[in-house]
C-alpha cells in the first residue's frame, strides 16, 4: 500500500527527530568528557608537570614557530631521552632554571658530550625567527619532543583555566537549548500524528 503524503511527512519528521536525538546524545557525551578532562588536567592544576601516558601539554603563546605552530595552539610533548632527540626535532624546554617559562623550538644542532662534560646540549631556533637562540639547552632542561599539535585548542584551555566560572551558565544554556529543541520535535510529531488521525477519520 502506498503511503499518503501525510504519512510520508510524518515518517520524515520522525526520522529527523531520531537524527536530532542521536546528535544531541553524542554532543552531550563529548561535552561531558571534555569537561571532565579539562577539570582533571587544566582547571584544577596549572602545573606543567601534568602528564598522561608520558605526554604533557603546553599552550603556545607566541608565533616564533609559525607556520608550524601559532599562538593559541596546543602541543603535546612526549617525554624522551636526549639520545633519541635529533636535529630537526621540535622540543619543549625550560630555558632558565630561574623561570617557570617553557619554549618550543626546533633543534638545529645536537652537541653530544659538550666540551667533555658528558652532557648533551642542543642549539635551537624558532622557525619564524631570523637567528638561532643565544643559549644552549642541556639535556636536563628538555621536557621532550612535540608529537602532536591542535590549532587554537589552547585558547579554549586558557579560557577554562582563567574563566572556569563561566562554564556553569554555559552548560545550563546548552542543556536548555537541547531541551527546547527536544520539546519542539515532540510537539511537531504530536501535531502531525493528530493531523494524520483526523484525515483518516474524515476519509472513513
């Protein structure tokens, strides 16, 4: 039996509601996961020593490594021994023992057993800089090698860190929005069903 235009419309609306429900569920689960991760790694502790499976995250604050990384990007750094680092690798390091700042630059030269000290040192340079860094980095100051970068994610993380109290009203608005959308589809589906029933009664 062929479907009437009214039945086809109702089926399409039901399909649209199911798709919306799936998208809503996926979004909510992803949002919840992101909030949990942000709370665990970013909001509660701003220490650069936090890590997961040997990886640490850092927010890029300047464009010295453009176009590879730009301000606001997030880089994930894998801890590794100095022996595994080679010229051309991008590393994150602490340039000074008296500072808690960190830089992410490219290794231009590896100096093994520097001046007979048994310590490996690295000469580094930002890709966007005209000259190499004026200092050498010994292996004890190296955090690790950059393995992954995510554009502009650092801006989100910084927002969570510095404006975490904005997240509560934002979450409320998100759930209110999805609640209203759900109610809209439910009411629309009910109206379509009532219209279809009325049409069938008239035809009978």
